[in-house]
């Protein structure tokens, strides 16, 4: 099917062509209320046959198209909103103007009847109405379909930009479109289903036919089998007689061998008793030496415990020494810093005292000058007397004249008083400004000194912070090193101790020589050399494999054989690379031989010759797959594949393990192994018992041996070696972890020191920030004070200027007053002999004023000096010096104490080292004694082991004889069991073959006694055995006779096998086949009828689908060429469609090609945009003509057309407007100028887009 997005609104309804008597509908009005950008109630209409919607971009034209889609039942997702409520005007900005909106489409049916379709959004849900009556959505859509509007197919509108996509559809997409238009798509599921049923029915018919033929052949074969069965029975009887003779021959000679082996066993039992007595004496010697070794070992353990305890004590003292050393270093640094600070404080105190002395000297000098001045005044007063004696008359006259002068100069005096008051006020202001400036200057000096102190403190803090940061970095480095050493040592120690305890439990009391076998060591060195220098080398087979249980050790060793020591590599190239590596090292390598194409042998020479090395390249091994049925053997029990009782790592070596083990089976007993090897399914397999007895499918039998048992011990030795290596590794790791854990106290000390440094650094940083902040504040205050000082100068200069001007005015007034006074005092001055009265007055007054001025100057200087002196005395720098001297003294005392402690700790550590050295010497002596004792024990063990080996050798020989006896007895029992199984009638003097079967069942509970218990039960009658078979002289005669019997028996068997085993139930089979022939014939007839019926049903649906599709395709094919010619306005234009599959066109694509006027044929993709649009419109109008809708909405289909083509399309629409109502959205005048009516849409003002609609009926205007 074609997707909705690809169809872009062009899928037509899957319904038949409308009939002429169907209702014809004409869209007359579109009414909207509060729909999207259309606010309020909007009526668009009456609409004409050819309507054009015009307006600027963003005015709401697409919203008008959404309104038509909405009222025609379109889904919300196609209306460019997420929810139905978003369709209400104002919802886009969160301010809906109403809780509902609706769109109504008003149709006129058959030119008379009116029908209104209305769809509304109320409270977030849709409501459908037809002629004002509420209906369901399905009823609403069905009613629309009746007038030709199919909402699902969108046969009434073409979206913007979709025209060119129509032309570029693939043939398959075009077929899907035609299927929907024609309605043939509705039959697609039935078509596929019935076709599948037809195919299945035909296959079933063919199957039953073949079955019928097979049954006929089977009946013929059954007749032939009956004839063969009769012949086979005769040959079988002859073979059974020969088998009886052969089994009697074997039983006779087996019993003869049993008697011989019993005699040999009695001799071996006497030898064992002698060797066991010698071993008991050697065991006693070994026990005594172990007892002595245990005592020495305990003494060594005690010394080691004392060493560990003493090391713990030493490790506790070492952090104290480190801490004391760090404290001494820190104290030295602190003392140096304090001494530097003390020196700075002393320099500041000396400068301060010098300033005080200078000020005191200045004050004393001023006081001395003042005293000298007072003394001079006193002397002058005594010299001159108290005052100038004026005569009484002169005084009275002076007073009278003065009153007269004052009365005469009253005007000038009043003016002078007024000006003097102003001058006095200015003088007070000047004195105030001067005093304030002095105060500000004093503040400036004080702030400058405070800033200098803050800068000194800042520099000191920065030096301290820098040194502290360096110390902190060093301590952090030490902490990181200690932390890396310590880590999670406690948890690791506990974990390693648990692992070590587990390994010790596994080791138990097992002991072995401390010196590994030199040969094995050298062989392992070879492998390690290869693994180190050659990629792709795994290891030796024995190192990567392990039996799942130790009971399988002997059996696995027997099967692996020479491959136990084989080196497994990934490729043959790797093996040859190993040879090249050996040639370049101190080893000498050369290829010795090859057994087969996948094994490479390598011999290694180094000082002495080692045995041959075998390589197993994984890519070169020819491996046979495992036979899964061998895993399901239930009788005898506990039979398993050797491959399954081996664990191996990694899994990549599976091919090598499978190559070495093959399909060999391991059984509980030799009897079970023989049964499995030769008696299961008439096939032979490699099978072996747990004791190593190996029955090969070739017929060879090999038993266990002492050498095999010795080799099997390699698995236990390998496990013990691995445990010992793991124990040594764990001991070393535990020692390292204990050493690291002892550094925990050092780590705690360092962390404590780091914390202290961080705290001091934190406080120093805070002080530094505070100092910087204080300096900034001082700088700000100094700037403010400097600004104030700068402001004082202009103010004081201005006051002095005004006072100078006023002083000139005062002098002018005084001069006027003096003129008046000179007239009044003229006679009085002549009498006194003075020039004027002022000389008389000044002689007395000037002297007083001069004295007052001098005294004021002295007082001002003394006040200034006292103020500075008081400020300097307030700074008690001496106290600061004394405080730092006390701190330096305290730190020196502390340093002495710390140095004493450091020396004490160092002395104790040296003493501890001497004691530790003594402990180590004692430990070394004990260890040497332990080593010597272990060597003695090793020698004693070797003696015991040699005797045990000798006992084992004799025991192995006894076991070998016993095994041979048991094997012979088991062979006798197996012969009898085989005779019973094969229905061979062996003549017996006593017992029966059923007794052998009962004894075989008893093997499950007591296999060791079964053969012995059978002897008195069954006695064979050898009277029928020919005499020449009982009187054989030696083994060669036995073998010759045995081979002759086997040859005769085999010849009989070969004849039987050549004719194959016939079906002994051939007669019953023949009867059954005859019945099956009849039932098969009935099945075949039923299947044939069913297939015929399925084919008929499929043909009906196929014809119906084909007729619908072909009718649609034919209609469009007939119409499209004419429409394309009309659109192109040229008879030379051609358009045609054609199916790829004429037989069933709906199964393949529909091709659509156009030839533009005046051009040659070319693919649709090579046409221009305008040509594609014309081609798409031709297809569009032709498909629409097959199933027309009442109206057709086209959104900007003229986008790619030039004016000429636009005119052609518009003319086509006008020519067909009698049966085609069209609503086009266009921005080109060449298109909408041909319309019958214009629907103008313009944007209005508002919080969001508001679309205004204007209708113009163009039919009222004449065409130009």
C-alpha cells in the first residue's frame, strides 16, 4: 500500500464509478466561526464553478484549506495542530476567544435540494451535524461518500507542493493508486489467501500422488523380501553350527590359561611379604626424623613470630620519629619566621622611639623659647615700671577728647565695627578650616602608617602561604606514596589469608621433594620460551587439561598417551616458527620426523638430549566428530566418553582434546569395556576400564601397567605443584601486604600534618584576604582624605583673599577715623610732642598685641607637637617587640625539646635495628638447621619411596597376573554371555547359559566375585570339540587354529552380510502394504477434488480483481492522452500509461510517460518543472474523471508554471466547469484572472493573526 505522506492527498476512494442517476452536489457556501485565524462568523460564498482564493503570504489561505478539510472529516494530525482545541481562534497564543468553533459546508443537490454538513469543536471533542441534526462520525462520512467525497482517499483536494510528486511516482506506487481508485485493492487479501490455498491444495495432490506411487513400489519390494528371508534362514543355520565350534575352542583354551596364571600368582605373593618387612623399618626411621624436624620448625616459627612482633614495635616507633622530625623542621621554619618578624618589630620600635624623641626635643625647644620670651617681657616690665604715668589732667583731657572724637566719628566707628565683625567671622572660618586641614593631615599620616603596617602584614602572609603550600605539596606527595603502598591492605590481607588457609587445607599433610625433577623443569622452560617469543603457543596438553575426578586419572592417561606432553599451537606456521626461535637461542632444534600430516615432532638438544616433542597445530588436525548416541549408553552403566570426563581451558584447544581422545569410552570394569567395545550395535569402539585395560576397535587389547600408574600420578603431582606454587605466591603477597599495612601509622601522621597545614593555610588565606581588603579600604580612605586636603587649599585662599580686601576697607575707614581724631586731638598732641594720638596709644597697645601674638604662636606650636606626640605614644611598639621576643623564646625552648625527642627516638630506632639484626641471625641459623633436617627427611623419604616402589612393582606384577586371571575369567563369562546373546547353543555338563546371564546381572553389585562364583555353576562339555583343537602344542599352533576358525566363520558371515539381513516379517509387511494401497488411492482422489475447488475460487476472485483494475486503467488510459493534449494546447503532445504485467497488471508497476510538444521522448525525471506539473495535472484530472468528487481544491498548483502554461491550465478548467467545480489557491494573476469568483483573504490587526474575507463575483464583468 502507498503511505499517506507519499500520496499527498491523491488517493481515490475504493468505490465503483458513479452512475448517472446518482445525486450531483454543488458546494455553495463555506461558513466558519472562530476557526483558526477566522474570528467571529465568516461566510464564504456563494461559490462559483471556478473559484480562486488569493491573498498575501501569511494571511490565512492555508487555514481556509484546513477549514474545508476539517468539515470534510479530516483527522486532527492533518490540520497542523496537536489538539482539537487548538483550532479555536486565539488558542495559538493561549487566549481562545471561545470554547467552541465550527465549519459548515452547504451543498445544493441536483440543483434543488440543500444539504448542510457541519463539524464543530466543543469542549475538546468533535460534533458532527447534517442539516442541523447531530449524527455519528461514521454516518457523517458515509453521507459524504454518497455525494462522491471520500475522506480517506482525499479525492477532493491537492495539497501545496504535491503536484510534482504525482508525476514522479514509481510504477509500483502508481499501481497502488489505481488499485484504490478501481476498488480492486479490496480483493487483494482474498486474492492472496485463495492463491495460497490453491498452491497448498496442488502440493497436497502432488504429495498424495507420489505417496501412491511409493506404496506400489513398497508392495513389490515386500514380495521380493519374502523370497530373500527364506534363503537367509538356511544360511543362518549353517553359520550357527560354526559358531558353536568356535566358542568351544575359545572356552577350552581360556580355562587352560587360567590355571597357568594362578600358579604364577602364588609365587608373587611370597615376594611381597619380604619387601613389606623392610619398608616397616624404613617408616620408623622416617617418623623419628619428622619428629625432630617438627621441633626445629616450631623453634623457627617462634623466632619468626618474635621478629614480626618486634617489627610491629619498630613500625610503631618509626612514625613517632618521623613526626618528631617533621615537628623539628616545622619548628625551625616557624622560629625563622618569628625571628624575621621580631627583627621587623624591633626596627619599627626603634623608628617609633626615634620619632618620639624628635617630637619631645621639638616640644622642649618651643617651651624654652616661650620661657625666654616671658623672661624678656618680665625684665622689660621691671625696667619700665608698671605703666606710663600720665598726668591726671592729661588723662582727663584725653578722655574728654576721646569722647568728643568718638561722637564726631560715630558713623565711621559703626561702619568699622560692622566690618570688623565680618572680618572676625572670616578669621574664625579661616581658623576652623586651618584646624580641620591639620586634623585631616594628621588622619592622612595615620592612615599612611596603618597602610604600611597592612602591606607589611600582607607580604609576611604571602611568604608564609607560599612556604605552607610548598610544605603541603610535599606532604601530599608523601601521603599519595603511602596510600598507594597501603591501599586496602587490611581487606587484601584478610582475603589472602583466607586463600592461603584454603590452599593449606587442600595440601593437608602431603609432602614432596623441594627440588623439582630437572627433566620436567627443562621441558617447561622450553614451553615458556615458546610462549614468550612466539604468539599462538598455548601450553602442554597436561597443563591445560584435568580429569573431572581422580578415578579417571589412569584411563585418561592411557587414552592421551604420547599426547599428554604435546605442545598445542594455533597453526602449523606457529610450530615451524618455534623451530626458528629455537635455532636463534641457546637451544638447538631440528625436525625429527612426522607421523602424519598434522603432527610435527621437534627434538631439543641442550647439553643433554631430551625426548621427542610433539606439536598439535589446531588448524591442521583432522578431527572426527563425537557420536552423540554414545552418550546415551545405558547398559552397562556409567559408560562415558573420555572427552566428557576431561576439563580443559581455554576452550580454543577443544579440537586438540577431541583429536587425542576421539570417541573412546571409559567404563567401570574391563568386562564392561569389552562389552562396549565389541558387543554394542554390532559396531566396534575404543573402550577402556578405570584400571587402564584398553580394548581397541582394531581388536588389540592392552592392560594397565606400573608405568601407566606412575604416569597417572602426574595429574595428582600437577595439582599438588599448582597448590604449592599458589601457596608460595600467596605467602609472598601476604608479606608485601603486611609491610605495606605497617605504613598505616605513617599515613595517619602525614594526614594529621596535612590537616594542620591546611587549617593554617586556610586561616592564612583568610588573613591575607582580610589584609588585602584592609589595604584596599586604606587606599580608598587615603584617596578620600587626599581629596579633602585638595579641597582645603582653594577654600582657605578664597577666605584669605576676602579678608585681604576687607582689611584694605578697614584701613580706609580707620584712615577716615584718624583724620577726624587728628582734628580733635591736634592741640593735645602738640602739647605731648607726638605727631598724632595714635603714637601715644600704640606706644602702649602695640607692645601688648605683640606679646599676645607671640604667646599664641608658642601655644599653637606646642599644641601641634603634643598632638603628634600623643599619637606616637598611643602606638605601643615596644609591647609588640616584647610579645614577639616571648614567642621567639618559647619557640626556641620548644625546638630544644623537639630536638631532644628526635634524638631519643633515633637512638631507640638504632637500638631496635641492632636487636632486629640479632633476631635475623638467630632465624638464619634455625632456618639452616631446618633445611638440613629437611634434606635428611628427604633422603629417608626416598628410601621409603624406593621400598614402596619395589612393593608397588611386585604388587603391580601381582595385579597384572590377577588382572590376567580376571580377564581370562571375564573372557570366559563374556564368551558364554555372547553365546547366550547370539543364541549359540553351547553344550554344557552342568548349569545353563541363563546362569551366565544372572551372573552378569550380579556384576552390577559385586563385579570382583562374579567370575569366581560362576566356576561351580557352569561346566562346559568339550566332547564335541575335534581332538586336533585340544592337543595344540604352543601359541603359534593356537593362533593358526584360531585364525582358521575365524576365517571359516567370517566366510559364512560374509555370505550372510552380502545378501544383507532380510526382513523376517516380510509376509506381515506384504499384507499391511496391500491395505495401505487402498487408503492411499482414496486420499489421492480427495486431494484432487479439493485442489480443483480451490483453483475455481481463486479464478473467480482473480477475474473480479482484474476486471476492476483493467476497467479503471482503461478509462484513465483512454482519457489521459486527450486531457494532456488539451492542457498542452497541442495535438502533438502525447501521454500514455501501460502495465508492466498485462496478464495481471495489479501485481507489477504501471508506467506513465509523456512526450512534450516539439520534444523527443525522455524519462519523466528529465522533464522540466513545468512539464512535470502539466503531466501530473493530466494524470490528476484523468483519475478524477473516473470517480469525480463534487468539487476539487487545488493549492498553488501553478508554482512551477510559466504564464503560458498557467493560461492553458486555466482554460482547461473553464472549459470543463460544467461538470467540475474548482477552488484554486493561487498568487498569480494569469491564473486567478480566469476565475468566476475571487475569495480575497487579508490579514487584520489583533493579538494573533485575524483573516478577513472578501468575495468578488467576476461573472458581472465582461472578459477583455
